[in-house]
């Protein structure tokens, strides 16, 4: 909780001056209309940078009453996909049982008290369209007047206008996915069930699995579900998404290896802007794709330069005619690049343009079944 203590200390220093909090890292503070509450969220650049210091991890809809520097809503810390971070590599995961719940494909809804009544925020907004819908829905359907002030309920909001990929039809619901006491304690699934019964709230479904291998196998074959959230005995959470869902997500935003290659050819800044506009988890995937393409180009350029410095060095020093004969005879596929190097040109973009992307995957092909799912 050290990062939280540090942030609360900053709140005591900066109060409602939201711009000051940008100096702490890739986080953004937004002031509630009542002037007393701040909501903290990580910025898109935090996702792009992929460094994730603890301060950025806790700023995922954290709400603070700035006059008293006290927590008013404590959502989940940022958690990651299987294999995405050192702590979510399979070999690093804790041993023992796994609690697996269905990962719903909506938006995170965070309860807080606005001084008048219970309300709902998204992880970055008190008053956006999603927060307004969720607050109205909560107040119309669920009475939380006996909810402890030091407990934050966390929902997935599902309604037709907020559809992401998975088609839930006409369903409108706030589905309870978690609860946290403001001292940091995380509610167990049994406690969630009790809270659901007490406040007439639907609770996220859980599935029984024997271990990680079973979930990985399910992710290969299941359709019509985003994936699952795993919770381990030490409290660590990690996500695993189905291949089907990932393919549909990429298709919807046009994320392909060819798209990234074209943006890099245009300019690295243009590519960065595209990635920053993507949903969080596609940002991670797109950034990893940039790294993979950049590495492939770098390796290819180095290989070609080694040819120039080694087997072709003598011919290059002799004459252009001799160089051409050797290059075209011994390295016909590489000859166009080698001539550019001979003339001292930068060949990075030339190599990038000609790069074979098939090994990277991420094609834009969509199956008929996926097409039907998107059409609903």
C-alpha cells in the first residue's frame, strides 16, 4: 500500500489542483462536480510505455476525498494478461487452487458516495455517458443505503449501447465482479455471493478448473466469451482471453501486422498516436508488435551490413561492376538492398517495406461464425 500512502500525501499537498498530479507519473486526476472528490486513472501513455510502476497500477478509478485525503473508492489495481508481465508468466504464478470467474465484456463500474447518494464512476470519469447510465440504473434497481462506507463494490456494466465485442443481446445489468474494503482487503467469492443476495445484485459466474493448463485449453476452443479472470491464493489476479475474442477485437479496430508496418513507414509518431487510441489490451499487443517488427528489421539490416563488411568487402572496394557481378551471382535476393548500402543509403524503411510479415500473424481474416457474432 506504499503507493497509496504516497498518493494520499500528494493529495494533502496538491488538493484539487489536478494538473499537479501529472508530475507524479502517467496518471490523470479529474475533479467531481461537487468539488471535493478526485478520481485517478492511468493515462494511455502508461499502457504504451508498459513500465507500470505501482502508482500507475493503483490509479484505475481510485477515488479520494481531497479535503481529508481519505479513500472513498478502492477499485482493483491494474492486473495483466497471462504472459504479459514477469509476475504473470506461468512459471511465476503461485501454486495452489485458482479461482476463475468469467471475464465480462463491458466496462468497469465503481461505486462511491457523492455526499448525497451512492453513485457509479468509470475508471476515469464521474460524469461520462457510461457513469451516468450506471448511476441511474443503480439508483433505480438496487438500494445500497446499508452498504458500509468503507466498502467499494465493483461491477461490469452491460447494456446494448455499451457493447464492445461479445453480444449480450438486450441485457442491461450491473454484474458484481468484486468488492474491496478500503484497508485493502479483497472480498472472497463467497463474500461476493453474500453481497449479491443482500443487495439483490447479479454476481459474476465462476467456473471450476483443475489448474492453469485447463484454462489455457479452454481459451483455445471456447467461443462467445471474452475469457476468465484468475485469482490466486496470494491475491494476484491475471486474465486469460480466448483466441476467438482476441481475433474479433483485432478485426474491429483493424489491428494487423500490415497496419502497424504501414504506420511505422509513415512515421513512428503516427504509429504511437494510433496505438494510444486503442483499447488498453490492444495497446499492449500493438506495442509488442512494433517491438517484433523493429527487431526483425534490425536483424535484417545487421545481416546485410555484415555481408557488406565480409564477403562483399573486396568487391565493393574494387569496382561497382565487380560488386554487381558478385552481389547478383551470390546474393540475388539481397542485391537491391546491397546496392543501397553501397551508395551509403539508410535501408531501414526499404527493409521494413519488403518485410515478410507472415510469421507475425495478426491477419484480418474473419470466419463466418465471427461475422455472425458481430452482426448479433
